[in-house]
């Protein structure tokens, strides 16, 4: 059995990669329960690729535009990820809808961060939708991935206030800072064996998590 520090993390990105960078920073600080073994992007121009390379992490591009179907792309992506034999596959701003071809290969070790208080606002434009609905709070949720888009069991959720004068950019920036905290934390639970994805939900320390996931406590 591999020890915690030998646990292997593959990260998938599509763009900026600030969540991916949060994992790299946690690893450098010695507070990540595994090592980032590869960063894979579906876009050759993703800014996060340079961040990963600069940190000495292997990078791979699986360009979705070169495949004739979603299924063909997902099969190629699954092959690339399998090479790394990961203990967890982290979707860090990976902006392609994945089909069962990919998801079924990694279910149970596939984790995403979504910028809303799931189960509210699956899909896109989450920040604007929360503002348009005059919500008082927004947030982000780390969840296991299933074949239902943004519908897999939540693991860890953080709420942040929506302030008067917020636009979607200011709200997204406030939430993103907390994504960088809760995402490595939730993945650590998985790598430490405390968190498992069962058929009927996510379990932390043997207890089934509620439909929001565990609620992240603001530090005093
Ligand atoms: C993050 O806000 C993440 O929650 C969101 O994309 C952004 C990626 O930023 N993900 C989704 O909307 C997935 N449905 P990053 O590239 O800087 O990590």
C-alpha cells in the first residue's frame, strides 16, 4: 500500500489554473497529502500550463478540437490520465462537459470545484445568476463527479456574502479565494482515506454528508 505522500494527483484545467496553482502551493508548503504528477489541459493556450511547467510539473495537452466527437476526445483524455495511475483526478476549471467514457473510468476518484452553493445553480454564469436573484450569499462547492452535470455528491461548501455593488467579476474573485482553500482541503480528505464516494453519496469519517456537503467554517 502506498503511503499518503506517495498518493498521486492528476489535475485537469482549461484556462488560468489558479485552483491548480493552489494545489502546487499546498504541496510546496507540505500540506498536501499527495503529489501533483501531471497537469493536463484541453486547450493548448491555457495559461495554467506555464504555471505548472515553471513549477516543474509535467504537462500534457489533449486538444479537444482535434477529435471528431466528444466520446473520442474523452477516450483520449482517459488514456492520458490513466498513464499517471492517479489516486485522485482534480477538475480545476476544466470547462468541457465530460461523458461516461471518461467519468466511468475514474468515478470515485473524480473531484470538481463549482462556483455556486450546490445544489443551487449548476451550469454556467453562476455568479450573475445569484446576483440577478438577489441572493444574499453565494459560494463554491467541491463535489464528487458523476454523469449528472454538477450533480455529484457535495463534499465541502463555503458561503460568502454578496455585497451591494457586486458584479459577477467582484463576486467571482471573492469566491475564488475560498475555492483555493476548500479544494485542496477536500482532496486531502480523499487522499487520507477519510472521504469516500459511495453509490448513495459522499461519506466523511464514516458519516454521510448532507446535500450541501460539509460547511466550511469561517476562521475567527
Ligand atoms: C473557478 O472559479 C472554478 O470554480 C470554475 O472555473 C474557475 C476556474 O478558475 N469552474 C467551473 O465553473 C466548472 N463548472 P481557475 O482556472 O483559475 O482555477
